[in-house]
C-alpha cells in the first residue's frame, strides 16, 4: 500500500509553480534569524525596563541597535516571498510582508519613544511587538513546513 501511495503522488496533476530549494532555504534562514532577533528584543527590553542609570541606557542602546536584526532579514524574506512564493504560498507571502511592515511600525514607534521622548507611543510599541512576535513565530513554523514540502 505504501508503494502505491508513492506511485500515485509521483504523477501529481498539481500545476502550481514550484519554488527552488535554495529560495525556500533562504526564506527559512532569514525568517529564523529575524525570529531570533525578535526574542532578543524581548530579552533586552526586560533588561532596560528593570535597570536604571548607565546600565539601563546600555540595554536601551542594544535594544535599539538589534532592531535592525529583525528589519533587514524580514525585508529580504518578504522580497523572496513576493517574488517566489506568491502563487505557491499566498498566505505565507502576506504574512512575510505583514511581518516586515509590523517590524517597521515597532522600530518607528521605538524611535519616537527613545529619540523624541514621546512616551505616549509605548502602548503602540508594545502592541507592535506582540504582532511582530506572533507573525515571526507563524512565519518560522510555516517556512519550515514549506521547506520540507
């Protein structure tokens, strides 16, 4: 029975375009890197919130700088998704673009808080961070599934 199943799926009539293994791998790696930086962002925010003085400023600087570790891979992953996955995995493409856009929102609101002392943006920054985390995890899990399949 197992051999018959493999034989029937081998001659699939699915006409969807296929994405190269290299593109799937690049997307998965970039999404994974961005997700690791999202978790690092959570760690550093906890450090500067509970620490005062020079140490708190240090963690604030680290937190701001590592935001680029989310933005850059998320942007490249979104470009790969739009150029390669939009027909094969349209939902993943939307999530990749939303992940990048939410990351920009988080980064921008963070700069309003830290650079312009606009603390009123803090609830938006926290909201964006939750959305970014959810999208990062979803994109990572789905990219692993896409890579396998």
